[in-house]
């Protein structure tokens, strides 16, 4: 093989390797996604969460910031072309465990009342269960954190 052909081949291989490194390092990482319960003021934070593609589901893991009742939240979110439906379970240190079932508009999630759902809470101490409907929207997570 002549020297010019070797140089051209090595240059192409190097360029391809650099391109693969650059493209491989641009993998999309999901940031936290937050939802405001507009009826009661609670905030649900999804750790490294983004909406699932239409006709797919993905795991949801995060927490609920509801005053002194910081709860771990986990479950599943499933997408359609128009909305995303969540079925989540909350586990709280206070014993007030519950379930969230809500949907939110995929394209207008940041608007007031973009979604609605139910929160059902079981108080292990009293044994009582209560469900409430609420409206929600997606909000910026920058000011919300688990302390």
C-alpha cells in the first residue's frame, strides 16, 4: 500500500472514531420532570424522567413534596399520541401511603389544568382511605428538591 493511501485511510478511520465519540456522547439524558397538583399544591418530581414515546410505557421513580410528608413515588407512565397516563404509588414515612392516577396533555403539559386525576391515600395509623380528584400541570423543577 502506498503512503498516500495509508494516510487517507488512517485519516478516515480517525475521523470516523472521533465522529462516533461525539455522537455517542450526545446521548439524551432526561432531566427531572415536575408536576404541580393545582388543587392541593403538592409537587411530584420524576427523577431523570421524560415522557414515553406514543404507544410505549416507561418506569417513573421520584418523590412527592407535600409539606412534611416527603414520599417516594414509583410506577409507570404510558403514552399515546395526545397524552401520558400515570399510575403511581407513594410510600411515605408518616404512614400516609397512596396512589396517583392521572393523565396530562403531551403537547400542552405546562398550561394550567393540562391534566387531571385522582389521589387516593391510605393512612396506616387510622386505616382510612380517601380519594380526591385534582388538576395538574408540568412545572420547572429548578426550585423543588427533596430536603
